[in-house]
RNA sequence: GGAGAGAUGGCAGAGUGGUCGAAUGCGCUCGCUUGGAAAGCGGGUAAGGGGGCAACUCCUUCAAGGGUUCGAAUCCCUUUCUCUCCGCCA
């Protein structure tokens, strides 16, 4: 959510900034909602004041006749007040819903563009492997020894879920352990969180009210399965005031993520790239506004370090205006190389939300005069399923085995190579 | 799941219809004191919003939502959460 005062004073600038996203900010509609609200609020508050004064006078009035007269006046005001209050409530809700639907303002350095095709590559790292044989995609590799099974997951659940077995399941576990350990070494506190969250939390991070169709909702309660650990991690401090000396706060959590993504059928139907359930190690920072740009770079580097250590070829991309997420002011994507697709695919998305989320969550920093909103930053470090798939594809051999990256060997109980073709 | 008790400021905790945005203590902070510190003494210290160039002023908030009343932290209803006991369970 944007600062309403900032909005009032910078209407044109904000309109053109949001236009870069392809968002049409209706200035006239906003002005109308805001002035309606203001008129009603001024009127309500002055009536309330009268009512408060009269109520005090009634209490102190000794003369029975004047007291009765005042009681009569007070009753009249009370009725009027009730009426105008309902109008004000409606105006406030309308204005608030309008504000909740406005995306975040983009940073100046976000390149303009319409879709992901306009994202700008910042750099590429690692060497793209050359294969002298006909390569398999990660699904084929996994199926060699029944390490990846989609028939069983359909029986258990439905399509877009997966069952992993044996060394592949172990590799999946090894990856999350390795990532957690690495981030803890780099100064993040490991957190375990609920996988079901309430509506307020999802509103706080921006998934609701706009993107309900992407979520799985529990039918017997007002609860949702988390689409990312960003939601529980960020909401830890909802409605809290932080001391500036405890910042930055760095959290890491490993959770499953659940995404309904109703509109995405037909995309990435093969393999484990796009699933209703996947695991992810997530990084979240609460920072002072002055530090948020630098902290986004730090967090992105921390996510990159995993790719570097796993020797996976990747590139760093800055999302263009049209592709940057609703709540984000600036996003770097890390994209890993998939030999079977001959392309880079997103494996981490690192965003600076500035005060957009903290305004919704009311996370503030204690300051002598006025408290200020903190900034939130988060990013994947990394998506486990996609990392697993990338390792299978990039590290495959002609014999149908997969070389385990050195940093994972200990986590794999000493296994250096998966012999899948047996 | 059943029975009971409760939810008040950063924390602890008083307050059961008007004098309450809320005693008191702790914490924090400023000043005095001191060679310096501690102790002591004195002052300040909730959040959000409206109006005003400003000094300032007004409104809201005692878990959340609704109700009664001229007036609600206080009375009534609903929901959520916490604690104790019983049951169940990993």
C-alpha cells in the first residue's frame, strides 16, 4: 500500500510511474474518494465533539429542567452521528480498497518494458556445459531409476504434484539442509513457521485481496496454505515497533510452498518446474529505509552464493517495469541454465518492497519524534525443486549418472555420483 | 472435544457506567547531584488519523466485531486468542 499523503502530493508522478507497469491509476476516482472521505470525516468528528461535550455537561448538570433539555439534544446528536458514521465507514472502506489495489512504485533504475522479454541481463556466471551425447531432461533422468514419479502423485493427489524416491529424495533433502546451513553461516537466523496462515497475514504481504485465485484455501477455516515462507516470516512483526539497533533482522526458513495458479495450466507441463507444492528456502530482511538498496544487493549475493557453490551456470536479471511483481519496487531474478530447454529459468526472485508491505503490516521503527515504517526485502535462496532439476540436467553423464556437487557430498552421506541407470 | 478463568500502554499491573487515554511500579529518556559512576531527587515517555503557516487543536483506539446508553475499559451478544483441569493424540 502506498502512503496516502505522498499520493495526494505527487499524483502525476505516481500515475506515470505506475503507467510503466501497465497499471492505469485513475486520478479522478482517487480524488473523488479522498474528498468524500474528508468531508464525511470532518463532519463526523465535529458532531462527535459536540456529543462528547454534551455528554459531559449532562453528567454535571444539577438543574433537572436544563438537564432534560440537554439529554434531549444529546439524543438527537447521537442519532445523527450514527447515520453519518455509517456513511463515513463506507467511504473509508472504499478508499482503502482502492489503495489496496494499487501496486508499489517502481525504483528509478527499473528498466521500462512490457513483459519478461524486456528484462535486462546484468551478468552471467558459470560455464554452460557442453554435451557430446544426446542429453536427457531432468524428468527422464529421474525416471531412470524411479527417482521421480508422477503416476504415484496423481493417485495420491492430482497432477502437478510429485513423488521423489531414494537418492533423488535424499538429494532434495540435502539441498535444503545445505542451503539453510549456508545462510545461517552468513548471518541469517533459522526460523520454523506455520504453513497455514490467516487472511491478515496474506493482506500484509500483498497476496490478498488481489491474488486469491493463486492460493489454496482451507475449506473449514479462514486459513490459507502459504504460497511462500515470505508470508509467515514477514508477518512475525506485524503490528510491532522495532528498535533501530536490532536492525537489520535476517531470517531464513525452509518450507513447502503451495500455489494454485489456476491460469497457468499448459505451461511447463513436463517435469518438476511448475508444481502445486514445492519446497523453498526463503530469505527475509527487515531493514532501515536508508539501507534497503544495499541490503537487497546483499541478499541477492547470498542467494547467488548457493548457485556459485553448486557450480550451476546462471544469470542475474533485473525485471523490467511490466514484469515486476505487484508489491515490489525492484526485483532481481536469478535464472539457472537448463540444458534440455537451452534456456535460463527463474530459480530465485529477490525484491525490495520498501515500505509497501510494512505499511500494510504496520511494522515500524522506533524514533524519537515520529516512528517510521521499516523496509522489507526477501528472496528465494533457492527454490529446491528447480535446483534439484538443474543439478540433474547440468551434471548428467552419458552413462545416465549424475555428479553430485562437492558441497553436497557430505550431506549425501559421501555419495559423489548418482548411478541411476542400474 | 468438555468444564472453568482471563485478554488493559514497551513490560508488569490497578481500574466494574461520567471526575479514565487510563493509578502505581519497572523500563527508557532529559535535567540536578558527582572527579567519574552508582544511588538519590525532579521532569518527560502509547499508537493512528483529521484541521491549521504555526503555536496548537480535535477525533479514534483498553483482544476483534456488533449492541445497549446522552455517555462504555467497565453492561449484553458473537468471534479469536491465552491459561488451568479432564479427554484424545505425535
